[in-house]
C-alpha cells in the first residue's frame, strides 16, 4: 500500500528524515514508535503529501505522491491535533467536510459518529468538547468516507480507558475489513495489541524492530 524509497527531508539545514526505504503492506496495522522529534510525524506528512521531501519518492497504492497525485486517494488522516470550526457542532463540522467530496450523506455521518461514541444530535459546539471527544471526532472524520488507508498519529491521545478500548476494537475491526493502517503511538500496549509490524524512528532513521513477532 505504501512504498517509501530513498526518502530524505532537510529543513533549514536540519536533517529530519534520512534515506528511508520501507514498504507497508496492505491489510495490516503498521506501528511507528520513537521519541518526540524522531521524525514519525514528518514521515506521515510526507506520505500524505503535506510535506515535499528533499529527495526520494513515496508511492501510495502505486501512485507517486507529488507526481501522479498531490495527495493519496481514499485515505483517512489524523495528524497532530484535528482542527475543527470551534463554534459549530461536531455533526455540522463533519457535514461541511463531507460536502467537499459528496461521497456520503448525513445518515452515514451520524452512523459514523455513533460508531466512535459520539451523539450526532448533540448541539454543543466543538470548542466545548473535551479532549477525548475531539479525538473521537477526529477519528470520525478520518473513517466516515470508508477509506482503504488510515494514517493515525497518536489517535489515543485524550481518551479514557474505555475510549482506548473502544478505539482498539474499532481499528482491529477495520483491519478485518481489509483496511491498511499506519499508526504512531507512545503506548507499548497499543503497539502490542494492534500492530502486525513495528518500525522505530530515531533521529530521522527508520528501522524495523527486531524480535517483534509479525502477526
């Protein structure tokens, strides 16, 4: 699903990513671990087409990002803090996003909100949402159009114990449906429960974790 070749990124003479070569197979959950500043988020941004690498290529489902398309097709994304219009409800925010592509209707949006544990009829503005509710809304926007690929940067942030359990179950269900998921997490428990493969980022270098039993 994702093929990264000779990928490097330099910003203001600082090497963020260093000659990354890796592929992420379809239908699996792939984990990315590493300390803050190790390059995980920047790698995800390059895969999504948000940042143009200094060298190398990224292909998603056979198409080169920045050449064949500006952004991957059929992908759901959570990178850093999801941004929403603060004085609109959760449903209205999602409806505005859905209207851009016109792939889904209001009923599908409401169904997705319920799946992630949100009340689609709640009139409360997003600015009054808790961090956990914002994170659930971010997941809803990522999955509502039924993408084949999910790229999730710390999707468990702000979730309570029950929310984390719900999120894990939902991601495993998506894998069973044949979805491909790339997830960055600081939680070793998340990685152990969810991931089929795990790579570590350290100072911009990507390496496969030795000893991790692929599922």
